[in-house]
């Protein structure tokens, strides 16, 4: 009897490759999220540090020009923080979409793998029956030779 051959092996390989590509894309998106979170944290820390410095300098003489600059800088940091947090949210949304694609790709791959497993088990049953019939035939011929 012939060896087991799965005719959809090419399709299975294509689906595995697609799944790997999506996994790499998801990893890239997760790295981008981490980078954006680091940038947002850095801006947040800078804003916090500025506010702490302002609290310490309030007791000293107030210079209206420096006060104006600090207000402008604080406003700029707040805008940067909003932009950074929005970017993090956008990247998370993109990663969620990629994760959905990955789930679909895994399901499609798994369907083909299940078909392969079923066909292999069917082939194995047929092969075992064929092998058993062959062994029975040999034992019958041996019995006939020895008794005649």
C-alpha cells in the first residue's frame, strides 16, 4: 500500500506562513506600543518635574517672563502628552485588529490540520486492515504448505 500523502499540504504550508507573518506583525505592533508608552511616560515625567520645580520656585521672586515661559512649556508638554497617549491608543487598536487577523489565521490553519489528522487516521485504519489481510494470507499459505 502507498505511503500517506496529504494533497492539501501546500495549502497547510501557506496558511502556516501567513500565520507566522501575522505573528511577526503583531510583535512589531507590540514593540511600537511599548516605544510609544515609553515616550508618553517620559513626557509625563517631564511635566511632573516641571510642576515640582514650579512649586519650589513659587516662594522666590516671580519673574513674569519666566512665568510666561513656564506656562507655555507646561502647555506644550500637556499637548505632547495628549498626542503620545492618543498614539498609544491608536497603536493598541491596530494591534487588536492584527490579533483578530491572527485568530482567523489560526482557525484556518487548524481546520486544515484537522482534515489532515482525519485523513491520516483513515489511511492508517485502511493500512492496518490491508496489513492484517496480508498477514492472514501468509499464515494461511504457511498452514496449507505444512499440512499438505
